[in-house]
C-alpha cells in the first residue's frame, strides 16, 4: 500500500504557459493519474510473482526480500526531497524526469540478467518513483481551481481502489501467461509503453509550476536517513543467511547512533535556514508523534504479512500465481468498501474508536487465519481463506483512510505539508523494515521445519501472523494517544490525498 500526495501541497504556485481554464488540463490530469496508477500497481504487482522469480533466477531469501524492501527504502528516503525538487526546479520537469527514470528502471528490471541486477534496478525504480509521485497532486493543485479539486480527488480515490485490485491480478495473469516465454518479466516491461506515452504527452500538455519560495534541499539529512535505515534493514535481511554475525549487531547499534546524529543535524539545519528534511517541532504535538509511531508500526505489519502470504500460498501450498492473485480479491474489495464507509459515515460519528476498531478487527482476522492455516494445513481452499481476509480487509480499511487526518488534526497549518510528507515516508520505512523482518519471523521457522516439506511454510506463515497480531494490539494501544476526533477546521484538506495512497502502500 506508498504516497502520491504532494509533500508541500498548500504552497502557492507560480505557473507558466496556459492557465487553469485550458481544456488541456484534463489531458494533463489523465497523464499524471496514469503515472500514479502505474506506480501504485507496481507496488502490488511484484509480490505475486516473487516465487516465480525465486524459482527461475535462483534468488536467495534475502534477495527476494530486497526486491520489495529496496524499492520501499529508496522511495521513502527520497520522497520528501522529490517534492522539494519539484518546488524548486518545476513540478512538470521533475515529473517527466521521474517518469522517464521509472520507465528506464522498469526496462532494467524486465531484462535483469541475475537477482543482483534486479535488486539494483528495483532500488533505482523506487528512487525515480520518489521523483515522480510527489508531483502528481502538486500538479493538480497548480492546474485546477479549488472548486474542481473535489472532483479530481474523487477520481484519484477511484484510481487508488482500482490499483489495489488490479495489481495482484495483473501480476498473476502476466506471470501465468508466460508471454513470449518471458515468465515474470512482463510485470515490469508493461510499464514501458505506458511510461513512454506519458512522457511524450506529458511534455506537451502539463503546465509547469514552481513554488515562489521553496524550502532548500537537505541532502545531508537524506544521506543520514538512508544510512540509518540501511544499518538496520541490511543486517535484519542478511543476518539469517549469514548465521547472525557480529557485524550485523554492530550495524544495528550504529543505526541508533546515526539517528542521534540526524536529530542533532536537523536542529542545526532548522536554526540555520529553516528548511530541515524533518521538522522536529512536529514531534512536540502528541497526536502527531503517536500517529507517526502508528503509521510506522502499521507499515511493519503489512510488510510482514503480504510477503509471507504470497510465499505461503505459492511455495507452501503450491498454488499458481493466478490462484493466489484471485484469492486476494475479497481482501482488496473489503479494504475499499471499509475505507469509503469509515471516512463518510463512521469517523464523523465515532472518531478515534473507528481506527481502534480497525486494529482489533485486523487482529481478529489474523488470528482466524492462524487457526484456519493450522486446522486445514496443506488442504486449505481459497474459499476457506475468504473469511479471515474479509475481516482483515475491513479492519485495514477502517485504519488507512482516516489515519492521516487523525495524525494531522492538531498539526499547525503551516507545517501540514511537511507533516504529510513525513507520514508517507515513515509508512514506507516501516514497510521496508517489515519486509526485512521476514527473515526472522518466517524464513527461520521454514528452515527449522524444512524436513516437513510444504508444512514448513504453513508453520512459518502462522508464526508471521502471530507476530502481526501482537503488533496490531500494540497499534490499538498507541491509538489512545490520537485525538478523539479530528478537528473539522484543521488541515484535513491538505491531508486527504495522503490517506488515499496508503490503501495500497503495502500489498
């Protein structure tokens, strides 16, 4: 489930070229929405093909994790910087640069000669997505007058819901069809014609815009954030295969020290020019600090679940990619339905309790799945998974849509843009951390029970689910620090687009 929201959406813009009344703005909207859809689908399309990639390329468990975690980590590290680059150099320019890079990276993924090249290409893909994605809603804000944005954001929400359902199914179909004997490669190559068309058309119809007073870049902050995450994620991902060497624990300890250096530097940066990567004053707002913790931990949960779920169905149960993809449809539909109801009907009546109910509902669905996976073993059917998946999907939908508004409800309006960018960043970082933890909560159990054959994957999956259930209970408790109700006159308008992206940040 990543973020198409602009990191600084409320900053006034200067436009060049045609005005907002130009009919071409609707063609421009179609192009940026197509690019957003391409990114959203790319997040979800890969998971269902991972077992095939592992089989065809002989990828290790660590490499499988890096194919997904590398994308999330690069996206998270560069997301805020991507938004600021658009403010400084022009949103259209950065959007075209990002989509061009994303298309090239997709080609490199599709033609990767080995797992190492695929991992490197996925990291490049995540970095270029971070250049492209923040510009989408910035371009919308710069192109459409306020009275038309509601309609535009409604279309955006529909695109998000479609991406949640389409990604896994498209990945399954492309892998199953084995087009031209290419096996899994079309899941990346399909981006080429779309990306080229968006690049050519976008250069003609998108209106350029910049922020008249953009924040300065904080490249040192980006480096420190990336180093801190790598120092934590790399040993967790590689430690299991290397017998948990001493250097791994040293790196994890070093990540804490790097975070300390980051905080000190960001304070200095704030005093010097007022444009840090991370606005530390935001953490003095109790609801924001708690919400960031919820968002991070929720990312960890989804990172763990979606990867282990795919491996369990295809490697453990021996299901085809198509059957695995179809099995997930009830989950995607439940998420979309609950997300719509939660924002429109439930949150206005019950406030924070809706999010807490979502956490408990997800935990209940996870525990039902634990029981069913153990009870039915290798003989479990797709329809028997429908109940826990629907319960989990409903719970997730109650969380992802209203969470951003709840986090931002007490944030000063002048910091809403920085806060929304940070929310999406930590979600991706949590996702990357969750994917790296798969080595600990899943692969360790699978290898310990390897003599049991496919049952080992059942045991590993149940172990991962129990971890997820425990984390969800922790999320429920953290949510008590969120405001009982989001302020109706707060910066919800700015936050709204961010909530949409989280629907598909994790799968």
